[in-house]
C-alpha cells in the first residue's frame, strides 16, 4: 500500500515548519542513524486520529487508526519504533522491533451490514 498521495482515507494538516514551531521540533527530534523512531497517535472527540513523529510532517490526520499505523510503519521503513496511543485519557505504549511484528489494529471488516474493527 502506498501513501505517496496520502490517500486511503487520510487527510493532511498542511503547515510550514515555522508554524510547526520550535516546541514540536524539540519534542519530536528526527531519528538519526541507530535511533529509534517515535510515533504518537492521538484520537480527538470526533474520532479523528492525529499522527505526530512522521518524516517531513508536523501532524497528519486520519479517519482510521489502521491506515494511520500503516502510514507510520511505511514512514519508518518498518524499522524499530516506539508508538504511543492516546484515547480519552487512556494511554498505550507499544515498542515495535524491526519489521513491526506486533499487531496494534486491523483494518475494518464489513459483516452483515455492520462494520467491525479488530484492534
């Protein structure tokens, strides 16, 4: 799956680096050689997921968590990464080793006029 055009239900928040601000760059430094990537997924009240920590983007918004996680995995090149999920005060931390072997969330599955999500 390619995210080059940010398709698959994702929509971007476009900001310049100046708008992203010094604070963001200090909180989420770019991972250098041998450093672990760090991604944060935060869900807002309407159910939109915001991803921070991706290359070249201060924040990216997604309507689906599975798509957001797939985007982060591709952005990291499936290299080792730390992942935080924040939902209504609930916090989850997942460390993914190279290849991202831990399943965090699966795409929605449609069954008998219902949509079910396995996370």
